[in-house]
């Protein structure tokens, strides 16, 4: 085969490949335009996500703090009312000792 034959064959292959290359280039250009359009939205969503993560952390800390506060209040209430229960128990014991079914002499 002569060099001219190879050149013609190569030109024929290039002619076949060129439309596919142009189509791929056009698709690539369209994808780049789409990417440029959605990039700000993606950045805004990423920023919003970061804010939500920080807010979630803050709220979890606040929730834990509130649970600790409730535990302290509960402990204080128990300590505060324990003496009332002790007094009530003593009074119930005294009433039990004071009551009788037999008539006594006064």
C-alpha cells in the first residue's frame, strides 16, 4: 500500500470521527453551562448545611444542659421534701400508738 492510500484511509477515519468529537464537545459545553448555573445553589446549600450542623450542636448542648438542670431540681426537691415524709411517718406511728379499741379511763 502506498502512503497516499494510507493518507486517504486516515482522512476517511477522521471524517467519521469528527462528528462524534463535535457532538461530545457540544455535550461537554452544555454540561459546563449547567455546572456553572447550579454551582451557586450547591454553595448556598453547603453553607446552609454548615449552619444547620452548628445549630444542631448548639441545641444538643442546650438540651443536655436542661436535662442536667432538671436532675438538679429533682434532687433538690427530694432533699427538700424528705423531712416532710419523715415527719409524716412519725405522726402516723404516733397515731397508731395513740389509738386503741379498748375504752380507757380518763
